[in-house]
């Protein structure tokens, strides 16, 4: 399955523990370039840090062929994604100890 096929098939996932969120994110980027993986590790570190400090939060995550970006606001990832072919933008919500994850169009 190619990345675009996986993205199209992805629907909103709810009540995910952190490990479930990481698995979903990894499945999306697994065929991408090496910088995508190093960015992905950094993105996970950001999510873990936020989870330790906040009860609830929303982040936006964008994927390109060779990189990812996570940010507080959707317009931040949209601008970044437009600088190269974007493969998808996702909304990550942490609420009541669990994550939800969904592809969005902005």
C-alpha cells in the first residue's frame, strides 16, 4: 500500500493511547524519506512533553515526502506544507488521557 492509499483510507481514530497514536503516525510515514523519520521522532517528543504538562491539547501534523511538522495552529502546518507537495494534514487531540487522530482539509 502506498502512502496516498493509506491516507485516503484513514478515518478518525479515537480513544488511542500514546502507543496507538505513534503506530498510526508511523504507518503513514513508513515509506517516506529518512528526514521524515527524524522529524517524526521529534514530533513524538513534543507530544510527550505536552502530555506531561497539559490535561488537554490540540496539535496539527503535516507530512511531506521528506519531512513532518507539528504545530499548535493549523495555519502553521498549512504554510509549511505548501512549500512542497503535502501528503496530508492531521489534527491530533489529547483529551481525558487519550488521543484522537484525523485527517483534515485546510
